[in-house]
């Protein structure tokens, strides 16, 4: 399963945001996520984790606290600095506030609507990721490393995904909730999603299932 935030743990977070709408136009409902608890089960073995997110007064992500070393974000003029222990990643922003490159060899390209369409790493064996956007959602993602391509295809519900994570510098993400995800490399595995909602229509729990794998994530919000 391709996970809901480029380097180490942050790449997982970015990918996760593809699924969960990390930075979209401000909705009438405030969906800034305060924490999420995950329970992942494979063949009867369950792993549990909890992640807490902290923001500044401008609703920008400043810290990710999980089971390991925290990740912090500092915002400068034209840059964002991400730090996890001794690892420091510096993102260079364009005039629209979007990351265009970082000091690990990644470059980021966006369409005219602010969606990330291509991420390329210039290093040996680097990965190129291409997103296809349709109706405000990421319909397909292809990720190629050393000539091997993995394809992710999504279908969506006609239900707004209000969840946000304060990382607008990575561009917009899908506006609707994912209904299914099919991962091909070269065989295809399909995950089916279901949700429960709070009184404001925000996702309270997200569940996906495929074979003996199930995953349940429960969310809390900055503004209950």
C-alpha cells in the first residue's frame, strides 16, 4: 500500500497526502489533522502507531511526532527546512510558495492549477514520479526507478476530503475521498476503502482492505 507524507519518513507522508488531500483550497469545514492512529494488520499480525502533528499560527506544519525521531519544519523567505535528527532537507520555493527543488536532488513540476505533476531525482538510480490529474483528483501515478515502473490507479467517491496537513508547499492534492487504489508492478493488487465521518463530514476512520491485509486509521482534528 502506498502511504498517506521525498526522503525517509517524509516521502511516506507526501504519498499519504496524495490519498488524503494535504493542501487544497480552504474549505468551509476545517480539516486540519491533529493526530492519526493507525492499526495495520497483515496475515493476522497487527502493528499499531500514533502520529501527532503540530502547526504554527498560519496552519503550516511545524512538527511530525511518531514513534521515532520527530521531524520539524522551519519556514524562511523562499525556503522550507525539514530536520530529522542530523538529516536536513531544504526545499526551495517559487513565487507561488511551491517547492521546486531540494538539496537531495529532487525537482518538482506543477501544472497551472498548482498540482504536482512530476517529481524527479537526479541521483544514480533516482526515481521519477508522474501524476495524472482529472477533475481535481490524482487519477494515476507512475513511479519509475532503475527502469522499473510501479503504477497506482485511483477511483474516487463524490465526497469531499476535508483532511489537510499544512504542507501547501507540495501543491494541491485530490479533493475527493479515494474509493479504490490499484497497484501494478507487474501484478495488480487492489485496495478498497471505506470511511466513517464525524458530525462535520470529516473522516473519522478510514479503512482499506485487500486479501489478508487491513488498515484502519482514526483521525482527530485541531478544531473538534
